[in-house]
């Protein structure tokens, strides 16, 4: 192809693909097959490689995302991103409608829309091109997630028709059920934590640092609020219809309602029909349709007076309780879990529900085979919220809390003031032993590569590892003979275990799995008491004198070290060379240069940000994420976001470079 021809072809392909995206993602009326589409895309990508001078941030090919990782720039919203007043009650909704009509002086037409349960986004289009995508943030400032937004196929990069030169449009980014289930299945298979719900999955995905990862997440978007100096119509309903003609995907299922009854019928309909939607909605948004009336009504400090969200109560279904299992966690806490007759709830099949503790079971007066109502709150594990005692079969036995550990038979104990039952047999109860080892090797603790829960179970079963200190006695020869472990993985595991001897003291303390001593508490403790001997011999009073250490934590630490088995474990670990003193703390003592300072890090540096974070902490400062009047210092790398820069300047906060920072801590 002649040079000119290929440039023309490239441009033509971009136009064509923009149009096919519109037909496919917005209208749901594709004109060509996926195969033909993919072929065109491949041709475009190929031509773009050959013509880097024709780079276009809005080319249809950017849908696949970039591999560059970005640190989000914080940008101010031109108009604050407010939230909506909300209600769960029909009466309050009636009050809202009456209030609006009284204010205006005559009956008003409302638009009812679905309330999508995702994460809010504000898009800016300039000359028909997507130029900016910003999250809500705190409503005043948000994160610039443009690169990520560009990978979402239902957000057009380029518009057509008669759009205003410059406008902002807001909407919701969400993840449909099918994609959510698939992502979670993949995460679980990879041993990663599953997302609790599609909303978290959408919000988390949008904040990924790598847009090519975002491109793989099945995100979608509906738009519902146009902001422009040149509105295309006088009513919201007409505005959205017009917006649609520019190629934007608007909120579907919206309806004009001319009375409270019409509004409430819409709500009733969708409260039932939502279970058939392929995505989550959590209510209905009711908005005044006439834009001039909206201006008359105005805003309160927090939300518009012309709109309200009616929220649905959590969805619940009835099903039968089949049995109750009792699980033993690594701390010995017993969790009762209900096995249910599988039932569809909020888009997923529910087979199990948490029963939390003995008090909850007693309060429900739960009997085996009861018909129970199951509800899904914000969490992935649903809960049992009620029992239909009227349907109880005569003679069904009451669900009794167990008295002995289901794993080791030890009588359970209940600590005063606590809801949970515990198995006190910490040293010999198998799930507690395995759970402690799994916690010890986990990423945030000793981070031992190559060891997973299956291998831990195997090592335990073979009698090779009984306490975490046994790990340091392992030799490659112990491992290589085991089922599924070759000599290479055996060597890797031993290397991982050896490497863990360098893990800093705070993480070792966390890895021990003392109740209530999480990551943060472990850090606080090691800062106040930088050696294991100090912590081990500390009195209750000395412990609670430490900031953020209260009665519960202090009591748990004292009890843990009072146990001679645990003291022996510490001696063992010490003999294997684990870090039992905070080395950094000693260096810290050498510099108080940043003592008490709140420091914001922004921009790109010559080495990873985490290193600056650690240096700040090591020299007595605190790393905070947002600039406020309380910030003392901004450590600015290259390409610091202009909004952050402006804000720091406005507040008169000192801004220093990487070099100046190094001088400051080394002085
Ligand atoms: S209108 C000023 N319409 O719900 C008006 N919001 O609780 C802005 N939401 O912040 C909002 N679906 O994130 C509007 N059809 C819809 C919506 C919707 C979901 C979200 C949005 C908003 C929050 C308010």
C-alpha cells in the first residue's frame, strides 16, 4: 500500500469501528459479525504500529488498554458531585412529591429511573471526543481514571450528531452478574480474595493501576445526568433521548410519571422485576423532569431538592435449612454455617449462610428443616434473618450449639463478654494448627513463596510440620518425596522459608497470629516496644499506655505470652534467626527529622513509592494520601498532578523534590 493509502485506510477503519461500536454496544444492533469486527481491529492495530505519528488517544484500539501503570491524578470537579437524598419509605416519598409540588405551586412531572448499583463516574467530552473520566472522590476532587474508562466498551470515545462543543455527563459504572461470577471464579481459582459484590468489583476494577487489566474486567456504564451551558432540551427526559442520539448509552427503563401513584407503580414493578435484570439495582431515582423547575428548586448543601432515591429493602427469599456445620478457625473460634436447599437470590445461587454465633441461633429459635428467610446484605455470605415457625414440621429438633470441638473433641469454652465459642486446644486441634501455619506464611505475614494451603495440609498430614517453627527444620529431601512436589518446587519452598528470616519484626509479630494483633497493631507495638523481649515481658499497664492499644488487645497479648508453649515457640524462632527486633526502629531513633509530619507523595520517582513511604515512617513522619490544611509537606516527583500542585500552593504547603527529601532525612 502507498503511504497515503494506508493513512487513509487507518482513518477509515477508525471511523468504521467507532460506528460498529455504537451499533453493537449502544444500540445492540450489530451490522457485522464478531469475526469481521476482529479482523478490522487487527488491521487497524497493525496500521497504527506502522504509523506511530497518527496516535489517537480515542482510537477504537485503545479499548484493549495500555500496559503503562498510572498513579491517579486528583482533579477538581467543575461542579461538585453531590449525592441524593434517600428513603426506604412510601410515606417519605409522598412527602417529597408533595414538597416539590407545593414549592412549585402546581402538579409536576417526574422521571423515574433505575438506581444502578455501581460506582459514579463523570465524563467530559470536548468536540465530540472523550477527554476526561473522573471518579466521585470526595465530591469536590476525584481521581482521573480516563485511561481506564477508555477501555469500557459502552462508553463511546467519539460522538456523532449535534453535540455541544463541551459538556460533562455523569453516570454509573457497574459489573453485570455474569461477569462478576466469572471474575470471582477466576480469583478463587487463583487463590485470591473474591469480591464481596458487583459494586465493589466495579469500583475496584476502575481503580486498577493497569488499564490493560481493566480492559479484561466486564464493566458497563449507563449515563443519566448531562451538564452543559447549552442544554439540548428543556426536559430531562428529552435531554437523555437527545444524548442517546450522540451515541451515549443512557439509563434504560426510564419513565415519565405524572402522579405519585404512577411513581409508586414504577417502584413496585421494579422491586419485583429487578431479580430478572442482568445487573444489580438498589432502588429507583425520582427526578423532576422540567429543567427550569429544577433551577427553581435548587440544592441543599448535600443534594438536589429536585430528586430523591427510593431504596429497595435487601432482597430476601425463603428456603429450607438442611443442616448446620460448625467450622473451626485458626484462633479456635467456632462459626456455625447453615446448609440450605439451594435457592436463587439477587442473581446468584445461595447454598450456605452464616449463623454467626450461638446467640443468633437462639434468637431465631432455629429448628432443623425450618423454612428460613435468607437475605443478602453487602457481604458475599448471606444471612438467615427469620424463620417461618408456622411451617415447622412437628418434632423437628432444635438446632443445638455443639459443646465439643467437631475436629478434636475438646470441650468448647466461651469467654465472658464474647459471643463466640472457642476450642481451647490450640496446640493439637488440626484446623487451628493448619490455620496458624497458613496465616504465618501468608503474603502480609512471612510471605513464604511456593507454600499454599494444600502443601501445608500435606506437610501436617505427613507429620513434618506441627508448629510454625517446624518450617525452619525442613530440608529439600523432606519435601521432594511428597505427592505432587518435584525437586524444583521443594527447593523453591526451602529458599522461600530461608528468605523469610529477613522479614521485619513487625510482620513476624503479626505472623504469630495473636488475637487482635493485626498488621496495624503489630506495627504500633513494635514502634513502642522494638524487641520481642520487651513485648513478652510488658505488663498490662505498660501495654495500654501505648496509643491505640486498649484493654482487649493488651489482655490478649498477656494471655498469649503467658502460655509456656508460645514462649518456647518464640525461643525456637529466635534460634532459627527470625527478626525479633525492629532494626529500622534503631535507625529511626537516629532521625526524628520528620517527626509528627503529615506528608503527601505525588508524582513519579526514581524508585518505588513504597520505599519513600517506609522512609517517611522510619524518620517519624506519616504518609497521607490527600492534601489538606493538615498536610505539612508534599514530596513531589515528576509529573505531579496539576490539581494537587495548585491545592498545595493555595494552602501554602511546602513542596520538596526527591533530592531535597533525601537531604532532609539524611541531615
Ligand atoms: S442522579 C445530581 N440517577 O446513586 C443527580 N444517580 O445515591 C446525580 N445512581 O451519586 C445522581 N443510578 O452514583 C442518578 N439513575 C440514576 C442513578 C444514580 C445510580 C447513583 C449515583 C448517585 C447515587 C446517589
